[in-house]
């Protein structure tokens, strides 16, 4: 098929503490690379940016390693409530769902809501929409997440967030990698430039874990997921920090106003680092530049630039920005 534009894709499975060695890195790679391959194949077939983003988000939501869909963390009351957003850059249209339960792929609700007059639905409304769409009831809980919550209950919820995302890592061999109980923040995200030169971004999360009922994540806000015709961004990290920086919109607006993607990322991450934020982001621009940034130890991102797959799993700890 003749392509107008070389497609690009970057995905993430969260940001947080170090992966503790080769075992953790390899396990995360084994999760991220098949998603990159699938999404890139769809783009080569001519699928739209939104279709490719949704497919990538569904695959990451299905992977219990990540804190979204299956494997989402539990909130303080022992329930799972998930949030997701999709933004079509060309239409500059945001849709999302906040604190939805009992669904396999929260991103599917965001996709449906792209063409609805009411484009962001929360708990009761989202449950009603699930019923209307006749999506089967699905319990995303995993034994690991339940055990983390039970452990925290014993300790009277002294942690402010769950040990989430890439919880592999202790041990040198990917097959023997075990749960790392150090705090990690997580979410999944997919950002795509399709063969028509159109951008889209999607983000999905189980939230921070152990949070108060009704806490709203950045992932279903323009702070955490935003796109125009010029740039698209998905964020991960502590939602409150991402909201305070309005990070996704900040980067995208800078690029839309004429700054290069690299400059927009460098400036935004310098500001976030100066304010001791704990976060990360992945980004694409309409020219095909691919970027990532983090203030946390690691950002679990992988990309396809048309020639090869690469990742950010072994970057030095601390604030880093990269662009290719
Ligand atoms: N970034 C995900 C959350 O804090 O909810």
C-alpha cells in the first residue's frame, strides 16, 4: 500500500522506580514490543490513528503487568475504578471515562464517546453506557493486586499509592522476576502518527491505588492526554503532579504555537523537575519526531520509528528528555 507519510508509534506502560536489573527490563520489553509490532502493522495497513491507538491501549489494558484494565490497582475501599481518554488530533476532540468499573477495555468507552454529544462520562453515567452498549461485565482484578490491597489493609493504608506498574524486577532473570514493593506509578498510553499524517493519543489507568473514593485521575483530563494536528502526548506518573503541570496540554500547545517538540519537552520537563514533580510523558509531532521525558527513575516506553523498534528502559535515573 502506498503511504503518504511514514507512520510512527510510541507507547508507555507507566513510570516510576528503577527496574532493578536485566530481568525486569526484559520482562517489560516482552510486554511492550508485541504491542508496538501489532500497532505498527495496523498503521502499515492504513488504519487510522484513532483505530491504532485503541488497539494498542486494549492490548496494554489486557496485560496484567500494567495498571490499566486487567491488573488495575484497588482503591481504598477495595474496588477497582478505571479512567481512560482518547484524543483525535485532527478533529481536536477529547473523550473519556472517569472511574468506571466492570469493563475489560475502558478505552472502548472513550472511543464510543468520540461521537457522542456528551464526551466525558463518570461512574454512574459510564456504568449506564456499558449497559446500553451491552458490553459484558468484566472483573479486572488480579490476585497480585488483591494481595497488595490486603497487605495494605493490614498496615492500615499507610501508603499513599499502590506499588504499581512493572512490578517485576527483583532478580536477574526475567523468568524469576518477582514483585517489587517499592512505590511505582502507572498507567498505559499510546501515541500514533498514521499514514495520512494524523495524530492521536490514548491513555488508560487504574489510578494511584488506595486513593479516596471519587479521586479523579489525570488520565481522563487534557492534563494527561492531549493532541492537536501538530502534536500528541500521553502522560504517566502521579496524577496530581501531572494536573498541576497540565503536562500533556502544555507540551502540545507549545508545539502547536511553533516550538520544536524537543524544545517543548525540554522546557516542560525542566519546569516539572524544578517543582519536584514525579511524572513522565511520550509524544509525537506531525513531522514524525518521537519524544519521551521523565522526572521519575524510569519511563517504560517503546517506539517504532519506521526502521526499528527502540525503548527507554535503560535510561539513566533522573530527569531525562529524548527525541529522535
Ligand atoms: N497517572 C495516573 C494517576 O495518577 O491516576
